[in-house]
């Protein structure tokens, strides 16, 4: 172990996060032979390969997946040691990979990233937007550092921290029969045509849960994007549960109407999610602090 070098760890981390030796070489400004040599020497000293070689490709194996968070922690601790302690926002630098579910990434990105951009302008942020299931998988394989999702996440390897409240609303086109009624009751939704998100999204899960309080209806469409669902509702194809933030522009211009449904449970909580083995270094702590959340609190 004494022979391990920082360069070897940097090479391993770069290959694991970029997915190839070529990209790692570009990232570290090294030749590919130098990358291959450093990785081979690291694997020799650790006594086992860290990647499976498949037709010239490097795929992280179980041993590599075990070592990746440890390697990242070592490199981040070294980076933290080298950070200048001037006390000014500009002194904090580095890269932070943030994941966001579709609602957060498409409608609340300013609230999510705006504070850290304002407080630490030298930090490079990389945002990945996908449904909650995919974002959770990215956290588990360490391809992102922290995530913000609207659905509950229950996994033994993940910690969640409450961020802010949110809500879904039931929407229809202004010409839809349900939009013409002053008061609505659950029975009014019998045989309604619903437009839903794809399976795996938190919005889909919460919509399905809410619909158990209503008479049976028909699923007319399943779409992968909130905007596509909104446009389908505006066109009069059916009704849908949409994030409140996604409806504001269409409601303001009269293209969409929010139905009053106090009998449905549509409130929800947005949460920040981290891998339990993930070292919470200066960048992650700065991100959590920018959102004014307690980094030690858990949902």
C-alpha cells in the first residue's frame, strides 16, 4: 500500500467517472499509455483488477465499485487541504455533479443551483436531469454527488434530507367539462381520461396513489415529459396531475385551469439525497449550506 500514488488514484477515479481510458487521458492531460501504466500498477498493488475488460472497454467491477468512494474521499480531502482559506466566496473551487428529477431540474433549477452560484461562483456545476428512479441509480453507482428529487427514496445506502414542500395539482383545459363546474366531488371523475407520467417517476407514483381516492378512470396516454403532458392537457386530450410550478405560465395565459380537489392528497416533500458512503467534503457542505438545510438532519 505504501507504493500507492495520488496520480494512480486520480487515474482510477477519472476512468471510473468518464467511462474510458481515452477520456481519462484527456481529462488529466496524460497519454493513454501513461493512463494504462498507472492503472495497471494500481491494480497490481491492490492485488486485483478494478475493471472488467470487455472488447477493449473498461467496466467497473465489484472491487472497483468498493474502492471508488474511498478513492474519491482521499482526493477530495486532499483538495480540501489545498483550498485557500481566505474566507471569500471566490476561494472555493472544484466540480460538483448534481442530479435532479424532472420537476426540480426543469422548473426549480434556479432555486436549487442559484444560491451556490451566487455564493461560490468558481464552483463548476454539472446537472443531470432524469426521473427519480434513474437519478437514484446514478447516486448508487456514484456517477453523481448529490441529488434533489420529489419522490420518497427508501434505500439502505442513501440518506435523504428535507429541502422544501411542493404540490401537484389536477389540471384540465378550460373547455373540459370538469373545468366548467364550480364544485367538484370525487364521483365527478368517474371514467375520466388521464394522462400520466412514465413509470419510475415520482409524479407517476404520487398520481397513482391520489387516484385511489377517485372512481376508476382511463389512462389515455403515458408520456415521459411534464411539458408533453401539459400540452396534451391544453389540447383537451385529458386531465393530469402536474407539478404546481409547471402550470403557472399556462394558467396565467388562460390555456390551463387548475381544478379544486381538496379531497385529494397532493402535497409532497422535495428532498436532497446522498450516498451514505459519500464523503461530505467542502463542496457538498457548501451546497447544503446554500440551500439552508441541516447536513446532519435526515427525513
